[in-house]
């Protein structure tokens, strides 16, 4: 009978010792409650608790990546889209994360969802698609302002996907195609303008240099001669042969 009592006391002592000694990792903190009153935060390392009297709530301090499920958003220009995001946050004050809010993970998720709907509803579709960095920064500031009293720091908010209706996707595709055609026409017109300017400069040079005009005719004849045409008709100005005629007349006069 004595041995059973000793064994029971030994087992009870082990259980009490186990409940009194806690080990917290480097990224964990423990909020201690003694008889229901918070006595502060402890950790990391070895923590001693008074059995039955002390209770501990363990809080991790590592950054948490929380997915925000797709939200139906109506933009300021009345376009209905589905937007989802991801937020990165961490607990800075474990005591406030326990005392100020019942479930900080659930509360942060709800704040992120409502902020996503309200903030993006004030932006137009073009701004939502083009100015993603600006919108992410605005969302981060708003959500962090709500979670700061809970001891939670929201470091980053990233809008992941913006799902558009099919008709809106087709409209955007047509707009992009029209923009590409406009740019192509502008580039073509600029090319024609530059070409006409160069031709005008060349015409001025040829007008002031008759020999340059003759050389240009000869070059054109050489280019035509390389073709496989059986008959080539090319108008040649009589001025081209004027030096040859003068030389022949001079030779006949000497003879």
C-alpha cells in the first residue's frame, strides 16, 4: 500500500513539474496570467510557472503571410472585379495581441478583407491595373493603422490578382490593339516625313551640281542593267552627252 502511494506521489510530482516548466523558442513569447491577472511577458528560454495558479498563452513573433480571399469590388467607374491579396504581418507586442483582441489572426484577416473592398472601391479600373504599387502602399497604411493597437505590425500588402469580366477583357484588348495601330501610323508618318526631308536635300544638291545628276543617271543605268528585262527604255537628257559632243567637235576642228 505504501509503494502505491509513493508511485502516485512520484507521478503527481512529474506532472506538476511538467506543468511548471516551459521552454519557449527564440521566436516565441509567453503572456503569463496569475489568477487571471496579466503579469507580463516572458521568454525565450526556460520559463517557470506556479502550477494551477499561473497560465501561459504562447504567441509566435515570426512574420505571417495571410491570404485574403477574393473580394467582389466595384470600382469608382462602376466596373465589377474580383480582387485577392496577401498581407505580411508580425506580432510586435505579444501582451497586447492577447489582451486587446480575442483572435488576432482572424481579426487581421477581417480587417484586410473590409479594407480591400472599401479602398479599391475608391479607385478607377485603370488606376487599379497600372498603379499597383501605390495601391499596395495605401492598403498597408490603412490596415496597419487598424492593427497597431493590437501590437501587430503590417509590413507589406500585395494585390495578387484582378479578375475582370469577359466583356471588359475584350474591351481592353480592343483598346490595346487600337493603341498599337495608332503608334504604327505615327511611326510610319514620321518615317515618311524624314524621307521627304532627305529627298528635298538631295534635290537641292543635284540642282546645284549637274555632274552629280549625270552620275546619278549612270548609276541608275547600271542598276537597271542587272535586271533580266529584255528591253529597257530609259530617258536620258541630252545634257549628259554634251561633254562628249564638245570633245568631238574640238577634235574635228583641229583636224
